C-alpha cells in the first residue's frame, strides 16, 4: 500500500519566522500500542524529508540551508527510510511522538535545532558528525542489528542537552549507543536506560567524549554479551558523573564492565548503590582517572571481578576529595579486590562500615599481591578501615607498603584481616609513613604459621596503638615484624574484647612480650621502645626493656640482631624520588 502524503496546514510565526507543521494520526499511550499502529496511520518518510529540506540539490556539497520549519508528528507509522543526512535546519527541528518507523532515522553531517523522539519504536538512529541543539530520545524501544551501533552519535555535537532517558536498546551485533568523540554543550542523561549490546566498543561507548555538564546514568541497566558495559576511557566530564541509585553493569574482558581509564571528571564520581559484574576481568577499571571532587563507592555498592587485574582498579588515580567505599562489597576469586597502588587522594580514604545501613566493608581476594593494594599511595587525610573485613586465601589481605598518610591510619572497630598462602604478612605497612597515629585494634592473622600478622618494618608513625588481639599469632606462628619501626610518642597496648588500654604499670611488660614473639629479633625495636619510655620519665621501664633485649638476643642466638627477618619492604622496588607527600613527622605539640 502506498504511504499517505502529509496533509496539514502550515502555521507561520511572524515573530520567529519559523513554520510549524503538526500531523496527528493517532494518540497511543503505550509502546505496545505504538507497535500495533496500522495502515491508517502511515506517513511516507520521503514527505518528511521534503518538508525539512527545501533545497533541491543532487549532491550534499551543493545543498543550501533550508527554510526554518518545525515538524511535529504523533501516532504515525513512518514508512520508508527517514534520511535527513546533510539537512541544515539551524532553527527548526523534528518531533516524533508515539511513532513507529520501518527503518533507522539518519542525520549524518546534518544540523537540526531539535530532534525529539518520545515513546517511539524504531530500528536505530544514525547521526554521526551531526550538529543538534537539543537531542532527546525518551521512553522508546530501539531494536536493530548494526555492528556500528543501534544509536550512532560518533563525532556528534549537541550544543544543549542530550537525553536518552527510559529507553530500551537491543543490538545483538554491536553497541547499543556508540558515541565516540561526542561533544555535549550541556548535560548527558541516560537515566533508567535498559541496554544490551556486544563487542569491544561496549554497550554504551563514550570514548573521548566531552560532556560540559553532568553525566547521569542513574538506574541504568547495561548488559554486554562481550566487551564492556559502559566504555568511557579518556572521557571528559565538566560536571558530576552519576552511575548510581540502582545502576547495574555486566561486562566481560580486560577493559572492565565499567571502563573509566584516563577519564577526567570535575565533579563527584558517584557509584552509590551500583552493582558491577565481570566474569573475566575488572568490574571497574579506572586507572589514571582524575576526579576533582571525590569518589563515592558506598551505600551497598557491590562489585564482582575476576583475574589478576583486580575487581576495582584505581592505580595512579588522582582524587581531589575523599575516596569513600563504606559498606561496599568487593569480591574476586582469582585476583585482588582493589588495586590502587600509587593513588593520590587529597582528602581521606574510607572503607568503614556504612552509616547508611550498617553494612560492613568487605573485600575478598586471592592474590599474592594482596586483596586491597595501596602501595605508595599518597593520602592527605586519614586512612580508615574501621570494621572492615579483608580476606585472602593465597596472599596478604592489606598491602600499603611505602604509603604516605598525613592523618591517622585506623584499623579498628572490629577490623579483621586474614591472609594466607605466602610468607608475607596479612597486613603489610612496611616502609609506610603515618603522620599522626596508627591504631591497630582489630585483628590480623596469616594462615601461614611463619608469616607475621602485621608488618611494620621500617615504618614511621606519629603514635602507635596496638591491640594484643591484633598482635596475637596462630599456633607456632609469629605476630609482628617491627624491625626499623619508629614513632614519636609512647606506644599504647590494648587488650580484651572490646579492647581497652593495658594499665600503665603493665605496659612495658606487655610490650616486651610482644617483641619477644615478633617475627625476628630486632635490637632497634627494643631500643626505640626504651627511648620512648625514657622520654616519658620512666627510666626503670627503659632499663627493663634493654635487659629484655639482651635476653632475647641470647635466646635467639643472634649477634646484635643481624639475623632479623626480611620484611615485605625489601620486596618492593624503590619509589621515584619525587613520588609522595613524605615529610617530617610532627611532634605531639605540632599535631595539636
């Protein structure tokens, strides 16, 4: 049957010079009704192009700008190819509401002030290199088979907002949304998108895109048959990026279910309450990302990854505010849970229990390099793992060797770390610098009897609070490595559950017991402890500690401690000369 021509009376506005044409064939109220539009609602696609393109040219290179016209069509079955390529309507546009289209809409190398599709059904949209004032596709169903993408916005320039809210996109042979190099002059919103795609570009691809406002994917659900679910390496967002409030992404492969490697975000990056999964790679890959206003990965955030690349990757990232993972759950059966070596955080790093719903931070890994990796991290605020539960069946639970923390480091409030499978400590802070206080009042243990629970070799701390349960060793094991540890205040030992401070008249005796059961004899550890008591005026305790040092040396058959255990620090290559925030440890008066 031949498509019906458009029969409508144009209305011109003398104020704007824009001609408005409105055609209403029907008024469907749901997608299922749009899918059922019949022959009575047919409009020829060629007729729509005829209205929008007044120039009669055989080639795009010689086409002249069209007269400004706005076309509004509702409840129509648009039959044929709606080819708007190279059309220029800098003041006009096209509104389709409740329409069904046989073939994709194309606007390649064209220009429209508005392109709006609401509650439409179509096989795809191609607007590569187009310029659009406002591009809106909402509550629509887009199903097609295009290896290049069901929605193609490669190199597209949107001077206003781009909205793709509430749409469902299915593409079994390529991306759902391919928007490499997109330039959005305002915000990009993809709230409640339900998208499925496949391939290395990802379900939604924003590689090297620029978003001048906020990027929002709240409540979106992305499923990749292969490749990433959300792929945005080297993207620039000048506002906030919100992948939260029910956002879910399932991907496959090394690039990650969500890839933000090298991205730059001026506002906050929020993944609060998100759920990410990847059975063959990272759940979140954000190496070298720069976020100027903090990262929130909390409020029941869940991520499952696989392999040596880690579930969450933040290696060499730069975070301008806080990094918050309170109440998050990270899991990886074959690799690390969090890899954040060389990260720089100008605020604090928090992996506490969630104040939102009481959920504990939990990280489970299986890697010799550690479940949570913060080696050479630079943190201007505090590092807090209050109540965190870290587990590793084949390596350390926490590795923060040579990390620099200007504030406090808190492993308290029920903190539990279980390591195994290697000789390294369950918790390793070898060579770390803690500007204020280090509190270890939870517990750490290695499943390897001869591996320490806690390695503080060559570390520098302002003050030290250590729980006897944290220092406890498995049967036949060794709890501590404190060779080369230095501190500026008298260390405090806790005992009991919950831990409370050991009475002052028993502090020296209990510390001597800890040092006798340390990973290896260390003359320096005894001397540092004796010096701390001497500075506090307790000369008798200092003499007892030095006597205990001599007894321990004879008992272990050492000469001046030369047989001291090799700490994890010896396994870490030296840091670059300019890497770090390391400075002199402040005195208690300066801290106050």
